[in-house]
């Protein structure tokens, strides 16, 4: 019988685990992230997100109707005080195939970034370059990253507020050079659930402050904004993420994305007289009349019971009155 304590046998943990596995499965299905025969290279940093990603993918590998392989890869960037034994011990303990790549990108970043600035951007660029190249070297067909739903939305708002563009992190992406397919199986998972899951599983988390760099202040501000919204307006973040999956190019203003220039009418010959009491016309010139603009347009009686334009009765969804 399941217990109600806070351990791995608790009802709470089992419900959380089931939820995360389901969301990851849905993301993989919706975007065709993993296919039969794939070698999935899981980029593991030692943080809660990548541990959770690896853990869930290993479970799905056991039950999936297709066969795919998983290889965990970590880039040891030679940050001061980095506990180099933590990841190998964990991966060996769980029998997970892995590579630890050693490369002193920390010194390169230190030399490139001015004192007082954050290292995160330069560090991640160097890390991505090394990992993506290694994926091709070992024949990995997919590169799995640990970005979750909150990361995707935070990136969207960073680009919106500071980059002047409507873009985020897609759940699946072909790299610019066409050499790698990147997947984000945690795309539907909320960070707060990952935090709970990592605590239950007691992953050996390696902190991301070893280099002494401050967190990107703009991203931190966006994350705080999202957390406040989540606490104050339930379901708002659900709606925002749904909007990222429901884009209407014709309702935006990107001339490259939608051909506004060549829009044209598609009218038929059927003309319906205006329904109302009267039309007052003024200053209708002969030139306009020659082009078909009537001096006295027809009017018909308005009958709301038979009006085809009458809005159809629909069930109005309940909306949080605070939103």
C-alpha cells in the first residue's frame, strides 16, 4: 500500500513522477523528438533540470514501443572547486553510458568577459559549440537539453522586452549549421515541479555559481515576474505557453512571415442590404456613383430573430476575475 510520507514511496511523489513522465511523453510525441534507432545525447550539467531529464528519459527508454539509446555527456569546464567526482560516481552507480569532456573554457571566458559582467552568455556559447561538435563525433542523432517550460517563456519575454523579437526556445530545433537536431523533452514541465522532483530523488546537485559570476540580471527579473504571476494569477502561465503554440501570423506585423502586400478581396456577387431603419447619405459625388457607390443604398427591416449575423449562443468560459 502506498504511504503518505514524503519519501519515494509516498503518494505525493508517485503522482508527481507520473505527471512528469506523462508531460515528457506528450512533448516527445507532439514534436516527434525521438525516433526508432536514435542515439540521444543527454547534456548533463549537474543541475536539477538535466538530472530530471536524464532520469525520465531512462524510464521512457524501458517502456517505449521503439528502441533508442541514451548517452550522458558532461563538459567539465574547469571551474574552480568543481567536484569532478560527483557526476562519474552517479552515472557509474546507475549504469549509465557517459562521457566527461574536459576543456578549460573557464579561463577563456574569464579573459573575454570584462570584470563585473556575467559569464553566462559566453560560457554557454562555448559549451554549446563543444557539445554539438561532440554529438556528431559519437554519432548521436539527437541532442537533449534540460530547458523546461519556464525557460522557454522567460526567453520569450527576454526577446520581447530586450531583443525586439517574438521568439523563444522551440521544443525541437535544427541547429543553424544543420548538423544537429536539438530536443527539449521538458518543454511542458514547470520548474516548480522539477524542484520538487529533484528533492525527492536527492540528486547530487552541483551548484551553478562555482565561477563566481552573478546570475543574468535581466533573466532573473523575468523569472521573478513569472513566479509572481503564477502565484497571483493561476493559469496565466498556461495561457502564455499555449499562445506560443497558437501563433496567428496574419494577426501580427512581420512582413516576412505573412504577405500583407498582396492581400486581395475575394467577394462574390451576392449583396445584402443593410438591416436597419435608415441610411443618411451625403456628398456622394458623380465620380463615386460612376464607380458603383450608390447614392441611396437599400435598407431592409432589421429582425434580430432571423438575422444570420446574430452571434451564435456559445458557452462562455469561466475566467479568473482577477486577470
